[in-house]
C-alpha cells in the first residue's frame, strides 16, 4: 500500500504546485491502515486516490472510448441530448445519466430520478448498455469507499449501506469533454470554474491530461491552487459539502477547478448522495458538549434542491 502518489510523469503546465494525495488500495486486507490513510486525507483536503477498486481497466477504457464517440458526434445529434455548458467562463460539454426509473414507478416524480435521454442505438450501438453497467459498478466502488469513511468516523462499517442512505441513493454519472483551449484565470476563463461538490462523495476518472486543481484554504489571500496528477487505473475521490455538514465540519469539502492547457481533456464524474428521504444531521461521533452541532437537520432532497437553487443550476439537466 502506498501512502501517497505523484500520479504519472506528465509535465504539469506552468506550475510547481502539485498536491500529494494519499492513495488507498481498496483490495488491501489491512483495513486499519486504509482507514487511517483515508481519515488523514479527509481531515486535510477531502481528496484522495483509490486503486484496485474492482472495475477492470479494459472496461474503463471502453467507457472512455464510448464517451469520446458521443462527443465526436455531429453537433445536431449532440444537441438533441446534450447540455452544452458555457457558463461562468467554463468551456466544456457535459452529459448526465441519472438513476433510470420508469414513468409508471412512483419514484419517477422525485428529483434526479426518471428516464434518461439516450443516443439512438443505430448511431451508437451498445452505448447505453456500457453506461448503465458503469453506473452500477461505480456505485459499488462508492459503497466500498463509504464503508471506510464510516470507520474513519467511528461508525459501524455499514452505516451508509442502509436503504435510506446508499441502499437506494441519488447517483449521477456525468461525462465531460473539455475543449482544446488554454484557460485564462485572470480573465475568468476556465475549463471548470472554482466550486465544491454538493453531495456525499464524487468519484472522478480522468484521461492522462493534467487539469484538475484544488485549493485547500478557500479563505487564503491569495488562494493557493495545487494540481492533482492523474493516476492510471485510479479514481480521484473527493468529499462533498453534505459530508462536511454531516461530520460537523470535521471532514473537508474542498474548492476545486479545472484549467485547460490547450489539449482536449475527457473525464467522468460520478456524484453520490443518499436517498431523497435521508435526514442529514450531525453524526453522533462528531458532536460533544464542547462541539455541538453546527447545522440543523435537513432532508437530503430538500438540501440538494436548495443547493441547486442557490447556484441557479437547471434541474432539468439532471432528470
């Protein structure tokens, strides 16, 4: 097991700031060591790598290949399905795949659930099957990570496995394509502008093009940004604002962004939140007389809807 990793040998453009992240081997029998590494990462930046996660390299390569085929379609075909993102100075295309729920299912009326829009099978055969399989396999990886997080928070290892949590979660797969243009931060032009994720955890798979940056102290002036190197075969995992809230601010949800360096870049993000009806309230192991709960209890659905409303996001893009 490695304590940290420098990713691969690709040159990081125009900076010497490279974040050294802990690397957790999900196949390691030394659970206590894995929990220790994860807890250290969650206290520091909320970012870490996971390896040996159970998704085969051949299948990951196929998912990226299918993603590239989609983004290579003629614009008129993509625009039948695609959310084209050029807001806040971001230059990327994004395609969302949520939890597929048929129209006759009572859950279909819930936010983030429903029917997905799929490319026609005659244009991209096997595309839907590939993405649905990846959606399920990524959820299993998220559950493995959640069990380590539970241990790190001194909870039962299956705390997040319950039906009201990750037994029936909100989970969104997001394929991303960044244009082959260089970012200009001083002009407000980014691959993706600075943000933190709303939910529980995010799994990020990337190609070998450097671009992701994190800022461990959002209040610093000036802010210090560090590149996160891609690591072959690994997911980059980050904690979301919901887990920071759940842990009473003990675990970190960190500001991050993407800078383009003139090369096309592809990534696949998998956002995981608990069930709509889950009550997010300060965990019993994260409060005391001296450290009372900082946030009131809130239902997961209400929290997510409020966060999207606050950021003026179009919820129809996630259905």
